[in-house]
C-alpha cells in the first residue's frame, strides 16, 4: 500500500510531481456570489450521480464578509438514514500540514520553539547518515520539506501501523532515514520529525499544542480534531473504494494513526472558519496575530510543479503557492485510502474553497480541475464553467481507467507471486507452524492466528488476511483494493518477513 501524499496529487496530475497582497476590498455581501457556487454545485452533483464516484461530499466556499456557502450531500454511512451535514467530520489527511505550519509560526513567535532551532539542539547526540548534519537542519527546514532526508519505513509505519513515540525518534532517524538531494521534496518526514521534536523540547505532544495554540483560539476545537476517539462516532464519515461494481468500506483512522503529517478530521464548519482565519476574514483574538499567518504562508521553498495551466512554484511552512491565469492562490490537498480533499485560498478575492469526498475514485484529477475553476470564478475569469463541464464529462473514463489499473495490478501480482501454476493448499499443521507472536522493533508485534478467515495477521491498527500462494509464501491483503503484499514464513527459523523486515518469533516470552 502506498502513502498518498499531496506531492502525488500534484505531481501525478501536473507535469511532474505567501502571503499575497490583497486587491481592493470586496464589498460586504449577504451571500457568496452564486456565479462562483452554482457551477461548482452543478459539477459536484453531476459527478456524485455517477456510479462509483463518491457517496458523500462536503464543499464550503467563503468570500469576504458573506456567510459561508455549504454543499454537503450524502449519508454519513451508505445505507444509513442519517445525512451528513456541516458538522460531519471527514479525514483531511495531509492538509494537517497547513495547521502544523501555523502552529510552528505561533510557537516561534511565543519563543516556545523557535523555527531556527536545529535538530542537534533538540537531540544533541543525534547522528544522521552523512552528509546530513543535525547542526544544520532546522525546524523551518522540516516544515518546508527542505530537510534533505527521506524514508519509506517511518512514513509507512506512522500512516498505517502504529504511533512512534517521540522519545524513539532519534533511534529511528539514525537507522531508517537516507540522505536525498538537497532542496524541496514533499513528504511526511519533515512534519513527523517536527512533531517529535516539539514533544522532546517541551514535554507536551503536538496534539495538545495544536489544540491550545491554534484550534482553541480559532474556536475550532469542536470542529477539527486529531483524536477521533473523543468524538461521537456518528459524526465521522466512513470512507470507501470502488471496484467497478460495489463499494468497499475503509475503517476511519484510529488515534494511533493520527500523526503530525496527516492527523486531522475536520467538518465543513471547521474548514470555513479555518479559511476565514487564513484570509484575515475573522478575528483570532489576541492568541493569534496576522504575522503568524503571514509567516506560515510565506513561500520559502522552490516547489516547481506545473501542468502548463496551474503553476505551484513555492511552498511555505504548510501551503503551496500557485498561479493560475495570472491569479495567485494558496493550496494544500490531502489523500488517503478512501478519501481525497483539498483547500484553496485566493487572497486577492478574499475567497476560499474547501472540498472533501469519501472515496478515492480518481478524485485527484477531478478536484484539481475544480480548484482551477474556483480560482478563475473567484477572480472573474471566463471559461471556467466549460472547464467544469469537461471535468464532469471526463470523469467516467478516469474512473474506468483506475478500476482497470487496479484489477490489472491485482492479477499481475498474483501471477508473479504464484509462479508456474502453483495451487498450494497448506494443511492445518503448515498453517499452525506460522502462527504466534512475532516482533520487529520498529513495526511492533505481529500476531498471526488461524481462524474463520483462514490465516490472519494483526499489527498495530492493521488487519491482514494471508492467502496461501506457495509453500512458505502468503499474499497479505488488508481489505482495500491495493495489491496484496508478500509475507514469507520460515517456521524452522521462527521468522516472518514482510515489507523488508524480519519479525522474530516471541514464543514463550
């Protein structure tokens, strides 16, 4: 399973993978301009009627002094009578980074944790692979994705398996990160390290700091949360994947998987308030200052993402800075299994759009087109209705291509794993030999059991069904439409291998 990131959302759809001065103030309005909202609502409704698009959508537009415009359609869970509303919570994944960027700016101003603090100042004994130098990597580098580090294991574990305690980060940074080329590269690692560094320096975790320093001052603590366990389950929307014929549910993230790079659920109400605050349309009181938002929004990294229509050339502490038809915008998106979201701000128009759907049915491409259209509509541009019509017309083919790609990958992976016509059917003894408790220091404890589902494995928040492929080899499926991963069993050695890690038997311990 791959970690969906904003870089994938942009880089895959574009050619590769600030605060702006305001124009003349928009006169106060009694409502958001329908010339903006009507084409967007029409497009969202048209796509939602298509089989396999998305069960539920929440969109909100803010503009000047007008009350927000909401477009929330669909159930909290398909088949349930309860409809979603402006207080329903959706997982917004990597949009968390824009919140963390503001947190970083606030704590810098307050002197709690200056952004020019280095990793060596937080962890004096930290060693990184050469030529990476903890004395030269700052917290600002982390939040702007210029830290020069990369990792596969830490991203995967925190997103899909378990929480890594802040105290363990120095150990895993020494063994699990590699040095990459300098400059900007979007990934989770920077925000993950910032969250751990914040706790190491202050003794309080990023969840508590975000609540105290950002969410509470913006009156968002009841509309944005990093701890879903503290929310009534009926407020959290379910996520889904489409296999071409039916929906496959994806369980909402648990607290253990809510990390600093992708760890927030938010409502349409919450995203409206969030956009208004970032656009300077609402009062954050004395706790937050305009300079906090300016610091978080000012581009500091060279992003260089473009499809020839929209150019995202900069990245701040948590926002891409983009240009479309000569108009400037800030944006950040988020994607995870069964959900895709994005938020775009157009400071010159004092307007913003936040959009989230509870499926990953080729949504990145569609939401990118909606984002472009919104920038144009908010600034009085022409031709955006036609852009949205084209995006709607193109959607069935996009979805069909995704379904075909997933099916092909599944067939090919099974064929590669099975080899020449293997039809291995292990007996009870062969299965039993691979059961028990296995452990890897980074991933944690892997429990393998034999039951009604056959052989299953549980590790952290992840449940896997192990399908026999050939002697000693299983295909580990997690219930999503992603390709199963190989897991090998060596009972004589007391070892399971999965994702390049050796889990050793803990029998008798």
